[in-house]
C-alpha cells in the first residue's frame, strides 16, 4: 500500500467514527477556512473548507518535534462539516454555496467590470442559514488575487521539489519532513525566492499548483510568506477526490488560463513526477499562451529517459529547459527578458 492509500484509509476511518459520534450535535469549534482565491475579467473562483476544529497553533522558533507532529497530524484529522449553507461575497457580487461531504465549498462569481481591485480584493464567506443549532452569523474574510492591467505575464509554479525541497521520490524522507517540519524549518531551493520575486517584479501574478492535499494549505502559505516568495493562490487537491476538491493539476492550470485570458504564462516544475508531461499537454492546448517551460532536475536516476522523451517529442517553439538549479533558470529567463 503506498503512502497516499494509507493516508486515505486513515482519513476515511477517522471520518466514519467522527460522523457516528457527531451527526447531530452543535459544532463546538465551527470554522470557515477560505483559501486564497483568484479572479479577473472572466470571473472569480473562491474555495475553502468548513471544519469543527480549533485553528492549529503557529510554528514557533525552537519548538520540538512533538509539537510539529501534533500540528501536522491535526491538519489531517479534521472534523469536516457537510451540508453547511454559505454565502460568498466578492466585490459586491454574492453567490450561495453548500459544503460537500468532505466540508469543501467552491464558489464562482461574476462581479461587475471594474469592481475588482488589484492586487488583492477582499471578500467574505459567511453562514447563510441554520446549521445544527449554531447561533450568530459566523464569517471569515477571503483574499482574491487580481492581476493588474500592467502585468506582463503570469507565473504558474509547482511547489514540491520545485521551490520546496521535499524529496517526493524518497517516500520515507518525504513523510518525515512533512510530519516533523514547519514553515520555519523546511527549506526552499537556494535562490528560488529571489528568482520568483524578480519574475513577479511587483506586478506579475504567481499561481502555485500542487498535488499536495488541501490540508497543507495553511502551511504552504506560511512557508511562502516566511521565505519571501511572492504570495499568490495555492491550488491543491483533496486526498479523497470529493466534488469540490478533486481537481487535478491540468484542471487547475486550465482554470488560471481561462480566468485570465489576456495573461501569457511561464510554467515552472520539476522532473520528479509528471510536470514535464502535464506542461507539454498545456503547451499543445495553448501554444500562444506559454512563454517558456522550466523543469528543475531532481530525479534520483537522471538517465531514466522520461523527461528526455517529452523533450524529444516537444515539437513546439516554446522553450523547454531542463535546469540543474535556480541559476540555470535565471540565466535563461534573463535571456528572454523575463527578469
């Protein structure tokens, strides 16, 4: 059984026990947890989750391994709340949403032209009806990334083994790093934050896409902030594949391209898993939208031929660069006038 299957089995067992215990009681720690959204001329997308858990404590300098493990495990053993009626408001536009079986919600809005403010527009997500005896009107703010008219291009980047040293191919090491680390202790690749700041240039939006679970959203946002990466939407996936959280990386990239039709993009990923194949698909679908593709070399066996097969069949004028390190990406990006 691989790690993902083990985690899914554990989460399903936990969910079953939780539902039997708490099917009808009033939530004690009702929490609306919106994720960073994004939007533009073609609309706005807001995602999030509703849970019955206290918010995890922030990482602290010098904390022990036990504290880090408790925080990470707590992010996975959640008491999600299904069937919660919500109202999402962004730039004067309101839509209703309902959480699915895993507590996720997804809202698509169409604010009036010119109503969105760049670089961020703040909205709200609030309880929109009765739910298990809750009183008051719990709400949470949500921040929506809105590219400015002066943006030259956007950056779409993977996270694990692209900016965050994870070691996805070394499963045991990856699990240990995830369990015992925090945004204070996990390491970015040397020079990556500076490169991304230069690509963003204070105006170009950055979108982070990953196959990591939504349970790690708060950690990843904290990691970006702590290490000085430009902040942007962090688009992840649900381990159990529910309706509002199941998007694959292809779908998330297509969503960015659809919501921002005037924005050309630079794609950054790594050779450890499937980024070369996924990005090749995107280039074939949108050859005029992609400026360049950068793949960080992280394979345990660089001679396996997998990335080379993609490169050999590339057949596109879009540059495809297999880079040994951040400096190699920077040199090529400078030659293209991207930084």
